[in-house]
């Protein structure tokens, strides 16, 4: 049968764009449908604009710290929220244009419309009210932020999708959640001068990260003036006389200007036509795939956040590469999910790779732990109490470094390099045999000699 396209991709996020470009470069005819802007969550309403907001929120404290180094401020300083939003939008526009140009150069036909599956080989283009056919179809629609719809008044809260376009900077904000999105935005708005409260149902934040990082994060949130309320949830949100009132299960009542849902994300599959096309999903909505990203329908594939495996932009990109190599370049390639570095752009930031202490103990029993907890030199003259923690998890018999966990300035930058060593299976002895680079915070990685007491 003759199809309109060799490959039709639904969703122009990082994974869909990479797969489209690579497949088109093989000479295949590729169509790509996107109902929003090209670039996906990361570029348009996720990690890129969020990192810009992180930078913005750090300057206030940097001005304060600078006084310890002789910089004297004369007069008041002011922050312009709208200027930040406008500058951010300008950069997102630029990145969106680059994505479109690269797709065009690669020969991908970009269709600015919602696409819905009709059957295994047919896609309906809603905005154009027509059908197209394809030999292979790739689902890369990503995820979407969720709110607890069981809570009365849940619609009064915003999500991360709206946070980048608030008409004005609020004076008060209450955030629900304990994952990286909730934490990053808590630090962002607190750093911009917003009275910020974080409410989380569990006893500690970042429950899937190493516990020592979580403990230190709690301390740093307190130092930054963020109010943290744990082991409770929202029961009701109401609006009265121009303010939001949040009722908590512990009996507390919070008065605020903005309520922010940051309790997670879910695969964006509603109305996608998966059932009609014979594509099976999990109860969460996540598309089920094998190690070649193939769904239950032989010619339909899925990758990225819609599969809810490892929801990170670089992972979606690597999955896109593996898909293109396997399906269109006759080079079977599987995605390697082992030792993926992760970062949380809290303040200070977190970088982590490999096993947590709890995971290592569960798998191997006894493990060796090395820790260095110190105040970085940068904070001494500034009289800044912020501390840094570097931790190594080591197999006691093989001496292999199983995991590395850092909270402190430049942790994300450091962990990218350390991830190479951890993934390569280097030993603690090889870390120790590396000469330290002084004076840096990262030198502690090769200077820790005493095992931590369990």
C-alpha cells in the first residue's frame, strides 16, 4: 500500500523533533504535527524558561552577598517582573524559530494542527479536517501538569504552564507538591521576594533522591525563608475578597494570592485516539512500549514523557535517536537508562547520579559511605550560612562508586562530569588517585578518606 508518509510524528517536543530530523535525513518522507509551539514542554514552558527564572531569582541574594566582598549599594534596587517575562518570551521565540528552521532544513513537513489517531495507519488532522496515512507513526506528545480535581476549588490554582505568564508578581504564594518542580518554583518565587509556602503530603521532599540531600534541602529552604508544611494536603480552596484561602487537612488555613499545583505530570493522551488505533496504555495513561519503543500496535511507536519511563528531555532525545537508528537506518539501538544524571535547580542546586544509599543497601547489604559537609569558600566573607554536601556511595568489595550525590553551588555542572566516571564503573581508589583541583568545592570528590559512621 502507498502511504502519504513513511513516518508521521505526533508531537514536536525534543524527542519528536530529534526523531523527525534524523529520519528525514535518510530520505524518508516525514510529517510532524504539533498543536502548540515547536520545542515542547522543555523549551516553551519547562526547563528552559524555568532556568531563566532561577537565574533571575538568584541575583537578589547575590547582591546581598556582594557586600561581604566590598561592593556597596547606594540607593534602592528594584525588580521588574514584566521585564523578565518579556525577555524570557523573546528568547523562547528565538528558540522556537531555530527548531522550525532546523526541521525545514531537514525536509520535515511541519503541520501546525492537532493530530488524532483514527486507526493503525491513519491520522486525522483536526485543524485541517483531513486524514493522512503513514507506514509508521511515532507518538511523542509528552505530558501535562495535573491538579487534584477531587479538591473543591482546585480550579482556582495555577500549574507550571501558567506560572511563566502571571500578569504580576504576587506577594504570597502557596505551592502543593514535593518534587523537583514544586521545589524549583518555591525557590524562584521566594528569591523574587514572594512570601512562599510549600505544602507536601509526605514527611520529606524529593522522596526518590538520597535522604541526606533531602535533609539538607529542608535546612536550605528554611534559610531562604520558605515555609515548609509536611504530612498534610489541601482539602479545599476558596476565593474571598480578592485572596485565595487554602484549607489543610491538619486544620491550618493559609491566605494567599496564588495557589500553585505542582503535584506531578501525566501523559498527554486524552482524545489522542489510542484505543481506536489499538495502542495499549497503563492505568495512568502512559503508552506501553518495548525496548524498541514499539507499542502494542506493530507500526506505532512512542517515546518521551508519554511513556512515563524517565521523564527527562535528554532521555527523550536519546530515545528519538535510538528509534531512528533502529527503524530507518538498519542499526538496532537500544536506550540505556542506567546511571542517568539528574539535577534539581533548587538554591543551592542538587546533582545526583547512580544509586542512593538506600537503594545500594537494599541491593548489596552493607555499603561504604563517604561524606563531606562544608561551607564553600564563596560564602565565608558574605557570612552566608549555606552549606554544601558531597556524598559517595561505594561498594565495599569491588570499591566501585555506585552513586554520587551533591547539594551546593554548581552541583548540576559538577555531576555531569562525575556521571561519566560513575557510569564507567570507576572505583573509589581511582577517585582518590586523581589530584585535587584547589581551591574548588569539587576537590572534595577526590579528598574524602574517612568512611561515614553508619
